[in-house]
C-alpha cells in the first residue's frame, strides 16, 4: 500500500483554524461582536424564538444579560434548560428553529442566536465563571447507558435533582455521536470534552470501555443497586445497500468512515489507516446531513473529487440547507436521480472501481475508489438481545410509554433519544431526554415511597 504520511500536512481537517479563517459563518464572535449582536434583540413580550426551540431555551433572557456584559448570568439562564449549550450553539438547525422564528428574520436579518449561545458557553468554559451548588446525592441511584446527547442530558438533569448517576460508555471517551459521529469542522472535540467536564462537575460518574450486554447486563446493574436504568444508545448501526458487490474493498458505511477520522484526530490510528486517501475519487450515497458530513470529510481528507449520488431530485433531500451549502462550498458535486444498482469491482472482483446507477432510466457506471453509504442508521440489538422483557417495534426501536414517561415494557428501564424516536437532531434528542429524566425521577420517588410504607 502506498504510504500517505508525507501528505498529512495537506489534509485540511488537521487544521481547524484553516476552516475558521475562510468561513465567516463558522468564525466565533469576539466580545464586541457578541454584545453588539445581542443589543439588536427586541426582547419580544411573546418571544417566537423560544417557541421555535424544541427545549424552549431561555433565549431572550440570556441575550439580555449578554447585551449588558453579564456573561455569568447569561450562562446561568442557558443552563436552566440545556447541559450542552456549546454543542447546541454549533450543530442545531437554527434556521428552522429559534433563529428561523426570530421576528427580525422578516427583514432578512434575524438574531444569530446559535453563535451567541456558542460565545457564552465558550467564554464560560474558558474563564470558568460558574460553579454549581451540587445537591446531595441521596435521592436514588440511576445508570445511564450511552453518553450521546440523550444520555448526557438525562445524566446532567438527574444529577442536579439529587440523584447519583453513573454513565456507561462503550468507547474510550464519552460523548457518543458528538465525539465520534459529528466531524471536527462542525463540532470541535475539545468543545465536547469541556461540556462533559461541566457535567462531571455536577457529580456524574463516567465509566468508559464498558459495553452493556457484554461486560455487564441490565440485570447486573440492578443487582449493583441501581434503581432505574436509562438506555440512550442511539442508532449505532449504519444501514447498507443490498446490491451486488457490497463486499468489495472500498465500500464502507458512513459511521465507520467518520469514526476512523475521529480516531485519527485522537492519535489512535495513523494517517495511513484513514479510510480516504489523498487523490482518491469518492462517492457518497444519500442526501441527509450525515451524507453531507461524509462528503465534506472526504474532501478534507484530500479526495480529488467527491460526488453525492442521490436517487431523487434536489427538492427532496433531507439535509439542512446550511449543510448542503457547506458541502457545495467545499467542492462536493451532486448527481441527481441516480439509483445505485451495483458496485463494480476490478478484474479480480476484490477492489471497488465504480458504481453502476440507473440514471433516469439509463444505466451508467461512475468511476470511484471509495463509496460511502450514508442512507440512515438503526439501533443495535446488543442490550435487547441480552435482556428479556424489552419490547421493540418492527424496525428495532424501543417501545416506551407516557406514564412514567419513557419507561419501556421492563419495569425500571427507560429509554430515549434516537433509540426510541429514530435519528433526529441533537436538540430533539435532548428535548425527549429531559422528559424522560422527569419520568425517572417520579418513578424512583414513587418506588421509594412505596417501599418506606411496607
């Protein structure tokens, strides 16, 4: 295999600052810029921005504090609703949520709420403005499985309610999709680490390199004294395309590709072990946000060309407008109305050389060195297969109930986020997780009360 180490310095994603310098939308606000932007807020009596936020964040309140230069109080308002403000400020689809609901948007210049949230959270992390008054952990013990947005939200909320919470994570580092599934150019990993550090300061304990279903079972956790368990494992299995040639070397799923790049950035693998090498032609199948992430990452890995192949027309893509625009700006190409029908291999039938597609009724072979499948994901069955009594639907998503909110068909076991509601945005996973945290709290309180009366 050709050695690519000499090209490492040319990989764009190695230098996040390079991206920041050329993309004004990504460039963080200075203090003056943030306060100037905050001063534009009209502080509406009926804030539509708050209605547009899935978790009804305290938007006008934190912006008002920022406008007066009170950064500590601004952060306090944010943390009343979210444990991940620095994350939400960067990856939420603001254009169709809070920012998209801003009344100033009617004049084409809405308040840049996401960038303001990002600024306040980053400033606080840098200056360590806030130290929480941590309540005593005497309300009960809860185990959280998975440390993505849902797991972190449940853990942080319950800890502040007085519960002793332990988060079990299968990877070497907590963060789930925030750490291993969202590219660095969209969400710097140091930002995730700082958010997790804040949650640790709430009193949450993280146990990594632990796969529930292999190292421990749910029964083991109950035997260890946990009174409730939350499953927030997301949709860890990428869907593939059942077409000829799918086992050719060079065909891969998006989660593998993004995870390998994340591992490289953490110095877990070398540049030679990256799935995309400089000069390669890359295809991405799919047109959602993860497809845009995969395509842009391939470009930043040095691909000479990356083309998104989609079976339908542009108007039907599920990617957010800003994600699509980012891909276009990075040089990603698009091939519409092209349905994949076969992966084409070399003469030995081992290495990928192209993708045959049905392009509006005519067959065509698109040459490529790598093909990334990004057509969605589904839940893993590891926990379900090692525990009796948890019902899932036909697609493998965990079935939960409304009272207590989020509890599965197994008493004391709750679930939330993508493993229940299918892949969604970070903030939508957080919205449901916050409701589940309340359900867990009520459940444990009720059980303890009943036991005390026996």
